[in-house]
C-alpha cells in the first residue's frame, strides 16, 4: 500500500510540476483535435482539456511575471476557447486583460493588440446577437454579392485581419455616405469609427485622429437630435480619449472626456427605472475618473478633485466599501489632495486604498504599486520622507518586474516621486 501511495504521489506531483512548454503542447494538441472533429462530444471534451492545460500554464506564468506578453498570449488562447464554448462574458474578461498587457508592452498599434481587439469585436457581436440587436451579414468566404451593406463587409474584413481590403471598402463606404444626404448619422459614425480604428491598428495615428474627430462631430449631432444616448458611441469616444491622454495630447483628451461626461450625465438623468440603472451610474463614475485623471495631468487640481469625488460618491452608493473600484477613487482623491498640499486629509484615503488593493490584486500587481506610490507621496508631503522610502522602493521593484524594463514609460512617474523623496531625505 505504501509503495502504491508513493507512486500516486509521484504521479500527481509530476502533473502539477509539468513545465509550461509541455502544458502548451498538450493544450494545442487538444485544441487541434477539437477543431478537426465533427463529433460534438469529442469537441466539447477536447476544448475542456485545452482550456485546462492553458489555465495551468497561465497559473505558472503569473507566478513569475504577471504582466508579460506570454501571459497575454495565454489569455488570448483561453479567450478564444471560452468564446467557442459560448461563455462570451468570460471570454471578454480574458481578452480585455490580454489587450491591456499587449497595448502596454507592445503598443496599441501592434499586430498582437489588433488581433485581440478583433476577437473582442467578434465576441461583442455574439453578445449583441444573443440580445436580439442583429447579426452581421458578411462572413469571410461568402459571396459578396449577397451582402447588401458594404459597411458590414469592411467591418468583417477588418476583424479578419484583411487590412488592405477593409481599407478600400471602408473608404469607399465613407465617400458614398458623404455624397448621399439620406445616409443615417449612425451608419456614418460606425464607418468613420471603424476606419479610424483600422488606421490605428496599422499605426496610422494622424489619419486615425482626423477620422476620430469627424466621428465625434457626427456623434455630437446624433446626441443633439436624439433623446437617448448610445452607450457604444460614448465608450468609443472615451476609449479614444484615453489613447490621447496616454500619448500626451492632454487638451484634446480633456475635450473628448468632457463630451463623454456630458453624454453620460444625460443618459443618467433620462434613464428609466430598470436593472440597467446601476450600470449607467457606474459608467458615469468611470467617465468622472477618466476626466479627473486628465485634468490632474494638466495640473487643474481642483477640477480633478471634483471629478474623483463625484466618482467616489457614485461608487460608494452602488458598491461595497472595500470594492476595488471604490479604492481606485480613494487613491485618486488622495493623490489629488496631496498635490494640493492637503496631505493630512489624503493619508487615511491612501492607506485604505493600499490595504484594499493588496487584498484585491496581490502584492505584485501594478495597481498595488500605484497605491504604494501615492502613499509614498502623501508621507513625503506630511514630512515623513523616511517612511516613504520603503514604499516607493517596493513600488519600483514591482513595476520593474511587471514591465520588464527599468526605463519603461509607466515607471517614469514613480522614478520622479523617488527622486523627490531622495532629495527630501538628503540623499543624492
């Protein structure tokens, strides 16, 4: 019996300790077998096996580096399988995390980021279809003559990665809509925004900006003529504004975020009593937060504090006190108060944010590192510079591991804080 138990222990230990390449190989094999089979039972079993092996590989990879492109690669694979299994929302969560890593590590215009974006669009289409919003009419390989709407063709070509063909179709689509006074503003917006997204995916940022601004004018017209706000348009504009903010185009980002906040305030004021009320309010909180971050970088601290406090109030009314989103608002409020010279008021907010983010994200996540950086700033602001030193040093270690480079763009603000603290403690 003892020898049998030892063999079983050795067997299970071997399973747990399989190297990542082996797990990937087994996952790929299971996935290919699912793809090549026509038997629903075989397909289901192999997809479950594949996602099992990919998840085990992901768990191992997260332990060594939670923000690497390898993690994004695995998350993307898992998202694809979840989408095939019909778990659209779990797939979106996986794709969103993969996209965030790929944009941070490789850039928003990289091929990998575009690939994940295309997969997310497909999943969103599935969700829309399930909700009865409507199906896309074009599928790659189907006779184009059977398709009435060229916008659908261009959009799907983009999703399939056929960029040159998509560009030709979408440009022609925009030209035709501009020439036809009877074209709907909604279709015109979708064409402009899709073409802008295509240009961004190809790294044509100047062209993308021009198209995004034209799309914004159309969206503004739609907002003025309609009593209802299209949240997909709102989120699209907000996403572009965040790209501008991260690229340093703060004034344009501010203008777009203010437009988005106005649209969200309108949606919130005209909402009906239904289950979506909470979602609209929480989206409004996101809009307040994004605008707050933008005006903070413009050193408009009073405006930033107002936006972050507005977001905090909404989140406290709709979420638990220890929710991660509430801690985000506490963190930004603390950072802004500190910049205004109110360190004593910022301290309890910052300490709470650090505590919640450590519990929610773990001690090696960039979100926790950002909270540590803010707390270090607060300590430094109230004359406790030596207490700030271990906090900012821990923050830098986390970021160096997460971003893999000591001079990564996301680390530079933390290095500036480190320099300020060093100067206060009298070290060169």
